[in-house]
C-alpha cells in the first residue's frame, strides 16, 4: 500500500495538484485523442491477442512503491523479446502530479501503472486506451483479478490489467500462540476469535502485545478494516463511490473491537500516532500476536520468525481482503499500442506469472495460478493467492482526498470510532459521503 505512506502535508498538496492537472488533461481527450485509432492509441481492437514484437522501444512509468515487481517483469521481458521497455520509476508521492502534467502536454509514456484506487481518475479523464477487446480475447480473461478489472472499467470499457497485487491479510506469530496455549494451526476465523486470541497472547506480558494497527493512517484503515465489513456481506460505499455506509451496524462492530483493544491496552505502543511509516515494522520484531498486514511483507519477514497468514474475518466469520497494488494500461496517446499490448499480454501469461511473479513470492494476477510450483512450497502463499477471488477494490473518484489524505474525513471517523467513544460515527460518515460527492 504505497499510498498510505509519505509526509502528510506534502501528500495533501500533491493530491490537490494532481486533481487539478487531471481536470485540465481531460480537456485534450474531449478534443479527440484518436477515437478512430489514427494515432495508434485506440488499442481497442483485438488484432493479435499477443500484440506485436518487432523491436519497438516502449516507455513505461511506475511508482517507487512497486519498483521491485516492475523491474523484475521488465528485465525478463527485455531478455526474451525484440521489443525493449525503458522503465522510469517515479517517487510515489510525485507520481500523480507527474502523470497529470504529462497528460496535459500529451507526453505520457506508452505504458503507465497506477495505484489501483486512483485508476478511476485516469479512466474518467481519458488517459488510457480502450483495451476491452484485447482483454476479452485472452484465454484466461475470466481468471484475471476481477477487482482490478472492475476498478479500470469506465462506461462499460476496460482500460487496465493487473500489474502488481498487494492484499491485506492477517499475520500471526505461531511461537506466541504456542506460549499462550493457542493452536498455532488455527488462526482466527471471526473477529470474535481474533479478539480472544489477541487477548490471550497479550496476557503473556513481558513486552508482548496482542495486536497492532496504524491508528493515524487512513490508508492503513481502509486496507485492513474494510475487509472485516466486506466479510460480513456489507458494503462500505455505494456502487458509484459517491456515498459511504461506514456507519452500518457491521462497521460499528468492527470499530468496537478495535476500541476495546485500545481501552484494554491489548495494542502495542504507538498505534495512536502510527501514520503508516513504521506500521509494518512492528510485527517482525516478534512481540505481537496477530495483526493485519500487506501480503507483500511476507517475503521481508525474518527467516527465524514462525508465522502464519490467514484471511481477515468479519465479526461472525466470512473472509475478504482489500486487493490493492497497481494496475497498468496503455496511454491514449501511445503510437505503439500493439507493441505495448505485447508486454501486457506477456506479463499475464503462465510463464511470466509463475517464473517472475510467483518466483519472487508476489501475488499472481490470475486466480487459476493460485497454486503453482512456487506457492506450493509455502502454503501461506497459496492462502494469499486464493484470497484474490474473495477480495474487493473500492471504486471512488474522490478516494484520495477522502481516505488517504491525513486531513480527510475518513481519518477523523477512524480516530473518533476507536480512540473516542464511537458516538460520532454517524456524523463522521456524513462528512465522508460529502467528500465523495464533492
């Protein structure tokens, strides 16, 4: 979740600037950016399902948060194709502004990735080429991470494919579970069990805590709290992303659990002030029982830490995950759409997904490859990969200003719900809805 980190004040300015730039950039699409396909940016025709590999040089941008995955794919592609991709990695906090500025000057690269929650801003501004027929022609189209496909669908046209996936999952310390007389092979299957297990571990004392969360980090909250609401079958936003239902009975049950952990000191120190910068650095120290984390941190855990992973449950059961990460598309102004598609189609095929993505312990973009030769060696990876089918990626044009901005209304709701008494949730939800509809 690269969008959850960074200096709060600076990030607010960058989001505001990027929105303004995108508004200006959308003007050039209204004047026509090749709907007839004459500029090569149409991209909608199936033509060759695998695209063209004829020695073209392609430009591609990605944000720093997904540098390792992007570099691995580009390196493997360049080593096996006549086309060559020139990758530019942009600082995550600068990315939206850079894309907006390049769109306004018609200077976008052939390919550019985006934090999936911001994709709707780009599709609605006409920055991506229509890939509907190309995507539908893939033999594994139905097996692609549908939450990413949905996030990149605008007015019934598909504009992006999954690039990198990052899921929210529970991590739990098996050594601490054993010491607390808990079964290390039975992670919580409900929020009630999570609560009981966290409290059991917390009783060990000696610097050990039951759980941890980023209490001053809006991005952390949507990534790890919302799955508990989805797992119960409830929604957090309406379909258009213009109104919130974060005051539902289920949502209030979730907040109550976190509030109880704060009240009873079950949470490791620092949760109240955690902005996301060091959020994922607490569990690896081996002193926290169970907490939700990004799946991409699995490969970064200490080798001697005996840990398990599990889906994030709802109050009474169920499971879900926030399917984050980056989606990628071809810019509407690219003159090399067929060659750019060759890279995208290749990045999703069996060989790239297994020998590059899965080999690096990253989440595969296809549900039919959830179990593969790399993941089978680590059951935790199979658990994570299989969760893609149960995950959601919320759709909202005003996502950044509402949920990621440290001065936005969602963080106020989070803090009132967990560090307060929860009485302001209904009013705070109205503020969230007002921001989404703004």
